């Protein structure tokens, strides 16, 4: 296999702009990575008295990111509900036409709180906010509403469920469909699963009935992107597509962090995953009716999300 191309921001920017003009938004999952210095980020913007200032970098580098990309996936809102200050700070750094996509807070998507220190005494307990449409509307959607023109997709990421949570996939689909039916209209919603056997026709049909997209996700225990695309091929679809290139299937998250940090270069190319992303983009571009796609690449996918995107762009014909 040929070496992975480096990321050249001056070459990537016009290609990404052309894709965004055709409704295809290609970006990264989060953006505050010092390992991208010298590729996407220029140190002089974050240097004071000859010293790189990490806090300045983290608080302002989205503006430099938005000079090249037209979308980004915001992971921070998975861990806490957004507020007006967060939303205003993000919106102030990006130009009109830029699309911020958010992971919905896990207070909505966890059936039982995991045993992580951040949950304190709630760890291991049932979550009363699971699939609570009112809680979502009041605590998540309300802060987003003033910035609706900057928002791409709101993604509900569900951690892996166990048989004690849902004995059958159809039980989850029934709960999900009831929840989706109570959500306010006018937003792009998408659902991301971690249970491979839930990817049944009833699941895709329930999403389509509510205008909600499936997130084609590359993850440890999930089918490959190509296999997910095949499962969805015969099912009804929304007019927008969402994909997240997170991990190579079969790879543990912690292993990827150890192997790839600090994310300066691709360390384990995954051409099959890239090819599936290219096919998804080409499918959207080839539609007779207008469509949109939102694709987000994580550093843990191959080692450096920027260079993965450069490789995807190399495989796409000019727009």
C-alpha cells in the first residue's frame, strides 16, 4: 500500500469547501490536539513570550480549524449538558455556513449509569433520564436553539446494552421509536449503536419513519462500515447521512490511545474503512435529489484524523 499522504491545509481547504458546497461536510471528531501542530495549527497564534500556551490553544484553536474545515464533531456535550456560554463561545469562532454537530449528553442515552467516578453515588444505578424527551428538550435543545443555523446533526450515542437492559433488539427499537416520536421537529437527529444485532430492518424502518439517520460507525464491536452500509442498503433512508470513523473494528479503545498518541501521523492504515467512507460520499454526491452527508474522523481510527481525511480526499474525484 502506498504511504499515507501528509495533510496539507492549503491543498485540503479548497477540496473541503467544494464538498461542503455540494452538501458533504467532512471533518474531525473534536479538534484540540497538540499533535496537529505544524499540520493544521500554527504555533505563533498560541505563543506568548516565546512559549506555547496550552490554554490559549485549547480555547481559540477552533477558529484556525474553521479556516480549513466546514464542520466538526463536538464530543464535550456527551459528558455534560450544553449551556449558552459554551454554545456562544463555539459559534463565535466559526463562520456562517460552518456546521457544529453534537453528541447528546449521556444523561439521555444511558439506561444505567456506568461505574465511572464522574457519576459518583449514581454509578451502577438506573438512569431516570433515559430516553426522556422532555429532559432532552429542556436541558439540551434549549441552549442549542439560538444557534440552530450553525448546527449540523444531534447524535444520540448509545453505549452497548446488556440483556438485563433489553432482552431483544425489538424492545430497544420500541423504546427508541416512542422517544423519537416525542422529539421537537426541525432538527437533524441521528442514532449511533454499539449492539451489532440491533441492526435489523425494524431499526432502520423506525429511524426513517421519524426522519432520523443511522450513524454508520466504525467501532470495536460493530460490523465494518461496509457491512453496515450493506445492511442498510435495502431499507428506507433519510435525505442525509452520518458516519463516524472512530476505531478499527476489533481494536480496543485504550489500545488505540496507547498506540497512536499524540496523534501526529497514521500508524496503522485501514484502507477498507477509508473506502467505505468514500463510497458513502459518492452515494450522496450522485443522488438526483439534494442530499447531505456529515462524516467525522477520529484520531483513533488510524492514528491521525487529518491524514486520514487527506487520504479520503485523494480517493475522491474532483467535485
